[in-house]
């Protein structure tokens, strides 16, 4: 049997007079005297059915019991709507179906929420995800996702990249998150780790002679969850032998341009600008600067060295932003509390009021020469951070973003891409009291930084790069270490003993000793890219079946308990909760 002749969204004036069948869900139902109107919805759109008891008594009888989300099949004649009934907002709004036969294919219990309801609780939406997925937004998001992946594949394959799958059950691949582990029944007491990314495997593929690899890979990271974090992410993963940064950047720019053009119809300008990590930190207080607005950070450390204001004279750095608004005391107090949350000790300010007056408890300590650096138009507030460079950057970076949003300074419709380059190799981990890799331990030191790995790790820069759009980090990668000796030195800088190096990464070290070509690559977060492309603040709305913020799937209840027997087979014993 043929369920339907045409999709709901495809019908138009050219079908008038034709007898056709349609199948789909009841989007809405309205009773008008004897007539029943049903908006029938399928994946392509919505089409109005008219059920007239005089024309089709049996259908009219059936129509009375119909509720939203029932599944119907309707046959009849496509007719022009009366002029007063034409709906210009609907692509099919000029026509309707005069129903002759109506069949209820499937019924629905009362719905936990209406599909057009705003602000439905997310847990409820996830619990009934199959309903939620029928909403136009989710339909759009997942189509955008599929189209994006298809564009990516086309672009990568056009340049000779080969799609190769790598295992899900593997060994830890450090990307800075906690590992998910899976117990092995056959090797009792041993565990697989789910890959945080195919990092080592893609390097091995290139060492194995596949000199251009890509994969749409699932990566597992046991992280605490936020709006822009989930535990299962999908990545476009790329690696190549004999890499050339100009080639790689141009390829990724071409791919992004195609994604944006085909996804949302926007032409984005290439090549993307580049900025070093140090510059991004200094000017925007962030390694993923949102360039859709100004409010740049300025540095006055030198000019305030001899200041009578001790806080400025003694601070390692003094930086500020100029905000185009004269804040009140109450507003400044709120901003100070905000700055303290980001690690500031206080928030010094100068308000250049509309009346020309300068309001500030610190103005009296500043010389005319110093003040000249900050002098701004009336209606401006200068906000300072006087601290270690990292803290000053963090505080002003956070204030900049906060105020950019709050004061509506962000040009929402802009697309501002930027490559961030020259990352540091290592950062000091206060808690663990040791160096850790900023990207990952396989990242190559920049030429000239190789020696610093052992002598002055904090000063070493990496051949690593990130791609940022509108303040969202969508991609990141690096050139890799292809020399066994250098890799061992980087491991040593990360305080991995030789024994640990062998145990965790012996296979990589062996591979590096057997003709490993220079190589490098990049990975893009598919969901992050979709968030940017779809201007969607919630990463989970870009995923068909995500977990909630507690790492639980409210639909299936996963993760769930397992049978005692299974645990026994695995040699696992559970402690009582709280032990
Ligand atoms: N493996 C890295 C990541 O997942 C990307 C890369 O270095 O290619 O972030």
C-alpha cells in the first residue's frame, strides 16, 4: 500500500484539482460548526485538511475523536482556499485538502506538554524526547547537523582525506578530562578507557602511511556539565603527514565557509584573522575572544609605576577597560562583586560623568599625567584590574563579556572568526603542583622552544592553534612531536616517570622510533560549531538524545544498575553508598 502521494510541505497551487493522499501527525485541530480543520504535519511541513460532514460523513465522524499528535492518513481533493482563508505565513497556505477518506493510523495518550508550548522544563523534554524531537526547533537543529556533517565529508574527501574508524574501547588518551572506563570480562581486573579523542590513534594512522585522515568521531569526556559541555561529543578529527599550517588553515577556512553558506546562507570572509595567545589575553582577557564588539583591554603598567596610588604602583600589571556608560554607585558595587567572583581583590574605577565631573575614590591619588591616560568622553567608566597578569586578564575579560552583553554592545548578527596561535606548551597546576599540557602531551614545541621543555617549561610555546568564532572555541589542534626523544622529554616535563611512560604510552614511543613522519592536525567540535552556526545557547539542543546536566538520560534512565551476576563475572564489588 502507498501511504501517501506527496509530502505535506510540497503541495501548492499546481496540485489544485488533483486527488492525493497525505500522511502525518495532527498538529492542530479546530472545530468550526460542522467543519473540522486539521493541520497535518510531516517532516516537510504542514498542510490543512478540511473535513466536511456533508462531503464525507464517515470521516467527519472519525474526526471528532482526533487529538493532537494522532497519526492520520487522509485522501481527497486539493482545492484553492477561499481568499479570506489564505494563510500567507504558511508555504502551503493557499490550498487545502477536501477530505474524502480519513484513517487514524495511530493514537496518542494526552501529551505531557504541547509541542508549541514555550519554556517547557528541559528534563520533561528529555524524558519525552520523541515528542520534543517533533518540534520545529529540534527538526531544524538536527537537519542543520546532518547537512553540516555532509558538507564536512564532501570538503575533506575532495582534498583526499580518508575516513577511517578508530576503536571505542581503548586506552586513556589524555585530553584533560576524566576517563570513562569499561571493565573487561575476559581480562578480569582490567579496564578499557573510552577515547577522549582519537588523538594517539590518528597519529598512528599517519605513521601507518595514511597521510590524510579524517573521521567524525565520538569522544567521551567525564566532565562536570555546563550549558556548553556534554560527556559525549562528536568531533571532526583530522590528521595529516608533512603538514603545512597555511594549507591546513586554508582547508579549514574553506570548509567553514561552505558550512556557513550551505547551513545558514551566510558568506563569511576568509582568510580568518590570526592573533597570538598572548595578544588575545592582553587585549581581550581570553583565549577565545568574542570580536563582535570592542571594549578592549588597555595596559598602563609602565605609566603607573611611580603612582602615589600604592595599589597601582605595586601591582605586577595595571590594566583597564573603558565602558561607554557612567555607572552609579550601586551598579559599581555589583560590578565589584562580579569582579571578585573572578578573583579580583577589588575594583578601582573612574567615572567620567555626563556633567564633566570625575567621580572616583582614587582620582585624588592620580597625577594629571596618569589621568591623561584614562581621560574619556563624558558618560564613560574606566574599570581597573591591578594584579598578576593572569588574574588581571581573567577579571577584565569576564567584565568585558558581561558588560558587552549587558549593554547590548555585541553585534549579534556578525560572524567573527579568529585563529589563536602560539599557545604556551605548559601551564602550572597549582593543586597538583606540577606542569600540565595546555593542549595535550603530543603537541610539538615551536622551533626554538624544544630546549625549554626541560629547562624552563613555562616559557615554551607550542605549535598549537585554536579556531574561535564569536567567542566560541570550535576547533583546536597542533603539529605533533614525531621524535621519540623529544616526546620522552615532554612526558618527563609532565612528571611521568620512565616506567609510567612505558606503561601508558610505550606503543606510541615505539611507533615514533620506526619512521614517524612529521605530522599534525586539528579537531572541530561538531556540537560547538552547531551552537555557533545555529545561534543556539544550549549544546544539548544540538544532540538527538543527550544526557541532562546530571549526566543522566531522563528518557531511558541510563545510567542504570546492573545485575549482581554481571558484576560478579566482571569481578566487581560495589561499596555501599557513602563509603
Ligand atoms: N585531540 C585534540 C582534541 O580533541 C585535537 C587535536 O589536537 O587534533 O582537542
